[in-house]
């Protein structure tokens, strides 16, 4: 996310060569921005949060970022470890 500006006119990288790492960073930036907008538009509907589970060894990471996956193989979280923050955020009172 920190490496990319907000892109709203080419969400699927159809107008440039696809790069999984770049697309992932753009999607994270978009996720943060839309979460902020939801919080502004719907303040009485509860809290809106966005989170990153950390780097998790998923099929998507293996396919979209094979070089990254190979470099960090054995150091990535498993799915349960990646889900822990999601579970925590879904159960705490706001």
C-alpha cells in the first residue's frame, strides 16, 4: 500500500502490464480509502476497519507474487495465523 498512490480509473491493470505486487499494493490502498469513506458516510452504522493479516502463505500470494513467495517461503503465516486479527476485530466491542 505504501508504495502506490490511489488508482481509481484502471482497477484491474487492464491498461498496463499486470504486476501482482503492484496490484496487491494498489488494492490495499483502495481498501483503506473506501473504508475511510464508509466511516464518513455512515458514522451511525458502527465502526469500519481495514486490516492486513500480515503475509500469509495463500494460493493468491503463490500465483500473483511467485518471486516474493519463493523469497519468503517458510517465513509466511499459515491461514489460521492470518485469520487471527480478522477474528479479533469481529468480536471486540466498539
